[in-house]
């Protein structure tokens, strides 16, 4: 299973090898397995991955910026799935989701924009779908 990191940043073979070594040292098959480690151990893993240039929240938000530039803030949404793929540096698990919001704020997204990204757009579209279904008699 691919991790989010593999979607948001192309690592060099050297970076991939270095990341694999970090996982091996902690006897992890994938980054999402790091939840079983102590906070101190997880912090050390994060620091080492950051040093090798592993994908981080900034890389992820680069993709959000691109999508917003391409299709507009009203058509982009964020979510997560930490059920096996793992995350990126500073967003390895749901407990670090605040780091995504902080990066959005750092880049100048407004509170309204962030609300749209974190579910507002999805809820708006869902309501529109329900309205069309109700009009056509399909529930």
C-alpha cells in the first residue's frame, strides 16, 4: 500500500533507501506502525526523516495549493486515512492534523477557506445531491 508521502513527493533512490533504513532500525514495516512507539521514538523518526528530505506537510499543501489554483477553493476538500498507508512528516497520524491547518494559515488561507477545505465543500455538494434526489423522487 502506498503512503501519502509517495503521492506528494518523488524521493530519490538515496532518500528512499535512507527512509527504509530508519524504518528498519525501529522494526517498522511502514510509518503508520510507528503509533506503537513512544512519543520520543516517534520524534526521533520524524527528525531523521526530515533530515533526509522525506515528504512533509508543506509538500502536501503544495498539492492543495495547485488544486486550488487549478479548480478553485470551492472544489477542493481534505481528508485523511491513516488505516495503513502512513502520513508525511508532521502529519503521521490524526493527532497531528492541526499541522495541516497551521500550514494553511501560514500560506494565507482564510478561516472561510479552511472551513471549505475541511468539510464545508463536501457538505455543500452533499446537500445539493440530496436536493436533486428529493426533486426527482429518489431517496
